C-alpha cells in the first residue's frame, strides 16, 4: 500500500466494483486513502444498496468526470413485487403491501415494452436533486413530499432475465438521469401490485464494463507500483473525439492558452497531444483556429 505521507498528485481513472452497504462517497474516500491522493471524485453515485461499477477520477482526471456523468448506464436489478417503500428500495420503510397477481412471461414482457424507448419519469423524493436549494432526500427525511417535474429519459433496452413468484430480474440500459428505483415502482404499478428494488448492480458506464473493475479488497493487496498500474489513462473516456498532434512551438502556445491556426479539416471538440503527452481539450473553429478549452497538466 502507498504510504500515508505525504499526499501526492495521482492522475488517472480507477474502475471500482463498489461493495454493498457503503455510500459512493465513502467508497471514494477509502480508495483515495489507499492512493494517498490529493484530489479525487466519482462520476455519478450509487446508492448504498447498489453494487458494481463506480469510476473514480484522480487528479487531472476529475476534469473529465462531468463528461462521464452524461454516459449511458447498464444495470441488473432484482425487482421485489407486492411491496412499496418510502425510498423505492428495501433499505426504506414499507408503506404498502399488495397481493401479487398471476402473470405470464408474455404479459410481463408486454409491460416492459411500454417502458422501452423515450419516456417521461418523475424522480423519486429520495434523490439528490435540488428544489429551492434543498436536496429532495433532505425534505423526504423530514416527512415532506413536494411535486417533482417529469424528466425525459431513454430506456434503450429492458430485458427480462428471470422470473420468480414475486420477483423479476431485469437488465436495463438507459440514458443519464434515469432512476432505476422510479422505473421499478412504475413497472410495479403497471403490474398492479407495486414494487421496490431488492438488489441493484451497475454493469456498465459509457465505454467501461464491470469486468474491468476491481474491488477494495483486491486493491488493498496491491503494492504502490501495482496500485498506480491499475489506473486508466485520463484521456480514455475521450477516445470518441478526434485527436490533433502539435509540434513543440504549437504545444508551447497552447499551454499558454493561445489559439493557433491549424491545418486540420475538423470542427468542434478535439483532443490535443504533443508527442505522447495529452495536453487537454480544444475546439476547432470555422476560421481554422484551434482554441484551447481545458488544459491538463500531469507532470506535477
């Protein structure tokens, strides 16, 4: 394990397999201490009840964390039928129970079809969304329920993996802003018995998959060199953007925040490099100029 002093600048992305029962922030702080890193953040939280893929950004990688929030996500969820809770998952208090009606696999698939594609979804009260400066879950904990605006989301895939008498196993591939707890409750209402999340696991976030992730327990067995080797390069989430390569003089100007004429037939956001060094993000404009937008410095 990396020694606890002094703190150091660590740059890169770690794909954590978050364990059950801890908040995303606690998971982040545990790994941050392992690396003894100065700066770190996560890219969209998982509830304590949820496990699975949680990308953590260290150092300069925190500059791309906002873009990663926009990534599509894939989840596996176990739906408990016949129960409704105040939080939308089994961590909450049961507020209603109903008999689970007889159903067929064909009938369940027909219901799931209704939730596939572009839909409007009302966020749950137990969420970090703010209303009048207050987080919704803070209001909910005080017994206050407020009206929430529906949000436009997309469910790209909604697969039925398994069926038991009172549970469904689903795989959901969805756009940013999707609340699986709300989706589960809405499906339960459509079935006619209510539902809540029993288990939830994130399998994918953007281009990253759970198979690439490591657990805290695995990380704790690594030495300093192995820990640093577990980090993914800062520019990995940006591979869908075209790259421009700059010479010494161009790179020096770019590092000073100066725009420069570049003979590239490109328009819009680009990745900027000097040899193998990733300089940051720029924008190619209609006048042929490359304007630096977000500079990265991984030499400190």
